[in-house]
């Protein structure tokens, strides 16, 4: 990355583009409160969100790859246009592609904004033969991080897509962590041949591998991190489904870019279009967002 390649996007004291791990370029947003966020151009991948007091709220594996042909393990992988397995690479092409910054700024109320874009090219069309624009917009203030995905069909034919923020949260201890807001929601259990059942629990706790897709989930979810006495809130718009995932022991050991014991310090609560793909006609636009908030727990 040469020095002035991204100079036009930088805002002194609030937004810079600097070399990250393995010299991969990352956008660093700093809010006047001291809150910070980091987004790698590789994958359009948010890897860090810290409070004004310096608490890291996203999990990032100490074994993560930072390589152009591999996804980063942790933060917010963007799954597009496919969620999970299928004809494309696992979780699609967006998280293993290189994005470009397209705009940055500071709102009147002080939020710091950065938008990155992935545009279809020969490489993506080789895997997925459609012309699209995918934009990730990040907005940072003292207590919230808003992450929006926008898809434009710039092709002459419709296409179907999934779009997911596959968010990894850092927690003090998975055995003292709870996910709330999903009682009464039908889920598909990825560990039991996608059997569908209704969530009976107000508070979901963890004592084994958990991998469930909740269909038509409520827009407001909570991740209660008892060890750190904090609650992460998720408020989504047009992100109809949610996933709750922890690999637990055996799966953690099978993942080369994930420490054997790291399952203890993370939980994924993912938001987006996971099950029924959305269809975009030529010229159509979709936008979904999740507002992440952090508040002390009583
Ligand atoms: O969202 C849950 C999930 O689909 C799990 O089944 C697990 O595979 C996880 O995503 C991580 O997938 P990845 O391809 O990033 O290793």
C-alpha cells in the first residue's frame, strides 16, 4: 500500500487508512469519545469495535489468517451472495474479495462514517455470473456501531442473494453468556439435519456446540456478557433471520484459524438474509442494517 493511495479518504484525528496485519490496508475510525472501529479492505471486514474506555467488543481469533485468499476469523465477516455451503465458496465471495473505500465523513452529530464497496469484476463473475455493487457502510458514535449492507443489481437479469453480518462477539466466558430475544421463534438446527423447532427459552445459554438459524427473528436481540457486566444490543432493519453459533470444543479443534480454547471467549449472533434468498430485479436495490450498542448490565 503506498502512502497517498487513500489520502483522499482520511480525516485527521478521526479516520485513517493504515497497514494492518500482513500489511493489509485497514480503515481506522476514531470517534471524539475515544470509541474506535477498524475495517479491513480485504473482505470489507470489520475486525474491531472498542468502547471509549478501550474495551474490545468483537472477537478476533489469535490464529486468524490475514491472506488474500482466506477470510479473517472474527469481527464481522460479510456472507454474500451465499450463506453457508453451496456452489460458491463457504459463505460466498465477499469476505475473500478486496473492497475499495468509496466515501468517508463526519456527520453533524459527530458520528464517523466510512463506506467500502465491492463491485463485480472478472474474478467474481467467474464464481458468480452477475453484475452487482455491494456497499458496506459503518457509522461509529460513542456507544453504537451501525453496519449497513446495500446491494444493487446492475445487471440485465435478476439474481437471488443471501446477505449476512456474521458477527463474532468477545465475551468473558461462554458459560456466563446469554442470548436473549428469541423465545417463540422457529429455528433450524444445523446440527440436527436442519430440524425445525420453536425456541422455548427466554435466555439461551451454552454448554455444547450450538448452530441454529432463527427464521423471522425479532429485530432487537441482546448478548449478555455477565463476566464483563455488559450487554451488547442488536437492532436490525430488513435483516429477517439470525444465527446463534458457538463451535464448542470439537469443532474449535477442527478449525485451523481458531484456537482450541477460543470457543470459551466468543459467541456469534449473526443477522441478515440467511434462509430464503432475496431476489433483486435489474436496477433494484436492497439495504439492511444492524445497529450494535453496548451498555453496562445492571
Ligand atoms: O453461521 C454459523 C456457521 O455457518 C457455522 O456452521 C460455522 O461453519 C460458521 O458459520 C463458520 O463458518 P466459516 O466458513 O467461517 O468457518
